[in-house]
C-alpha cells in the first residue's frame, strides 16, 4: 500500500541501516560520492557487532590492521592498534574515531531500530519506519545490517522464569557485569563462549560450562604489536592494502606451497607444531593446501589438535569431552582461544556435556539436566545468532506489490552478488547473505564499492529505479547452492542456518568465494550493469537532501 506522502520528494538520496563496519564504510562512500545520506542505527553508538558484543573476552580473531579500514592511508598511519587481535573496547574506540575523523556522525540517528520498509511504486522511493515512530524516505535503501546481529536464545523450558541474572553475549550491557563470588553458567562453546570462559573463570565462585558440541579450538596466539612492527606496517601500507584487496580470503597470510603427504611424517609433525603456534586464521589459510578437502590429511591434523588438548587438560574425561567427534576441522567455523582449555584445570570450573546429560529445564534458581540440578546466580547465553538473514527478516521489508521479503525468501535467500534481490527495487544489502567466507570487512567492502559505483552509474545516467533481472538472480543463487555441496562447511554449521529451528536449510555464504565475486562484478560493470533492469528517474521524486 502506498503511503499518504507518496507525492513528496524523498528526504534523502540514500538511507543506510546499520552503523557497523559495513554501514560506516557505506556511509563514507555515499557521502564522498555526493549523495545525501541518512543512516539509522538501532543502538546508541556505532560499531554494530562491536557495539553489542561487549562481553568479557570479546576480541578480533582477524588481525586488527587487516580488519580495519584501508580507504585512507592517513587513517592507517594515525591509528595505532595495541594488539595483533584487538579487544572489543579498542575496536569500539577505533570505529568512533573513524566516524568523527570523517565527520560522519551528523548523518546518523541512533536509537532508530527499523521496523518497516516499504517500496513506494509511484514515487520510486523507500519509506522506512522506526520503532520510535520516525519515518524517513529515500530513493535507495541500503541495509548494512550484518550477518551476526540477531542473537539467538534457544527455547528452553522455564527460561523466562529464571530469577537470577542472565545475559546473551550478543546483547551485553554497557555497564560491567560483576561476576565476583557468583555461581555462573556459560551455555554454548562456540566463538563467544570460548572467549567468555577464560575471561571470567578467575572471578567466579563456580563456573559451569554447558557444551552441546565440542569445537576444534586452537590458540589465537595474540600479543602486543611492537614498535618495530608498527613502523613496518606503516612503511608497508601500500603493499598490505594491495595484498588484502586481492587476497582470495581477505587475509595477508601466505599460503603454503604443498599438500600434506608431500612431507614425511616427522616434517608434518613439525609443521603442525608451527601451525599450532601461528596466529589466528593462519591455521586455515596457511596450512597444507589440502587440509580442508583431503579426509586423511584433515584427520591427521585433528589427531594432532586432540593430542594437544589432552596434554593441556588434566582430567582425561574432561579432555575427551572437549574433543569433537561429530565433524572435521573446518566443517564449522573453528574458534581461536586464549586460555580456554587451561580454564578446565581450575577446581571450580566444570564441563557439562549436554549430549551425555541433556538439559531438562531452566528453574527459577538454576539449570536442571538429566544428571541433576545446579544452583546459579548468573546465566550467560553464548548461543549464537540467526546468521545471514536474521536482521533483514526483522525489518518488515516489502517490495513491489507489497510482497514481504520474508515470503520471497521463505525457502532461503535469492540474491545477485549477495547485494540485491528481485522484486525489491533500489534495495541493496552489502554484507548480508551470500557474502563470501573470510575476513568479512574485506568482502563487505568489495560489495560496498560495487553498490556505490552502481548508485553513481544510476545518477549519472538519469536512472531512478534499478532491479536485478530474474536471470542474474537465478544464476548467482544457483551457483551458491551448487557450490555449497563442495564447501568445507558441513550442514551442521550455522552457515546453513541449521542452528535456528524452522529456518530453511540453505547455504548463506558465497560458495564461489571472492574470486567469483570479483569476476561477476567485473563482467557486470563491463556490460554496463545489464544484470539490472533500469527505469529513468521520475521528475517528481527528485531528492531534496
């Protein structure tokens, strides 16, 4: 249904939703290109993931200087990252610095959670409503809402009747939580759970870790950045940027030069030791080239990790429960840890394996499993997110003819380049579903650059409406679905949406990776954006911004 103000010019050229890494960059690019822009952010500050996820131990597992922005050499020169893998407070400070450094804050409205977004056919614009009742209209709607923005809370019986304190890692309060002397439970042992556990273990009276699925955790190996390293990074900025702009995974890590069994056993053991000691994602990006696809090589690497876990964890039974048995290394996103396994050597830290003793209910005073009841003061839910489509599904988006995006994507997302979908003109969503796996800011930045160039093309050619063609959407979506079968990620990964009850099981990343993204973008630009149907601008819809 058209709104009452359909004949009015739009308030701005571009509405951006979300002030995370991607949204800030999209805002910067659009402003620099001369568009009038209004960014709506649900939170009271910038940062997105790095605003909401302020739980103890939250930090990068991509190197700080490869995760941050590369569009300004001056910005890179003036910001001094303290650690190779920055903690949440430093990251939030950095993003605030960026927003103020480039005078972007004046374009942002905080506390503006989007609850409706409707395409207005006659005026060729989007009408966006917020929870607080505000309405903004714009010719373009860019949803930079991210893939990890909707926390998931499992529907455990009795959860709402718990009388103690409870927190989700993805909705952490801005004031510090006092864990001193408390009986604490952490539910979930994926990326956030394994960061929380060692961060709070020394403070609490008791810590019970509820694990459904053990993960292939390996050391993050974080450390401060030395003065010498700072100088080297600044001197090598141009080369670093070139590497990150072209790398297939968005990291600066050097790939290995051979497969596992080209080396004899003793050399493989030494190499696995070097991988164990390497920082972060190098265990994926710089490992043997067949480690994710050769079952025998993967199994040997897993045996090495299992042996290291057994050597760290004093109690043999606990060690065995911490070793995965239901998936190979890389079939789920592997967490990188600091002191996680060591935490279980503390006498007041207990691991509860929910596969052996399932959770029965949350009681008013604690958690009951099949082996008994534990009294608790605090429950930390580290249970993940509605990945990929979660935020877009909650924005109330309606396209042509009032069609709901949720209905159009009822069997899973259908996109072109992971940025556009048929039937929703002038809606773009960089950093959403069908983005490639790797160092997210690099891939998302590629999409932002494409989106901005598309908007410039439309403006320069008097185009008022762009809509991806059925053929382009179908080809890209078919490529994603077809390639999912060859992905290293198993269907038990949240990359297939299987952690959310009732969610369709569809691959949510770009299985063609960054090379495919680059190739199709280049082809699209070379063919004058013929992947989109384009309609000239309606004179009455000229932006006033």
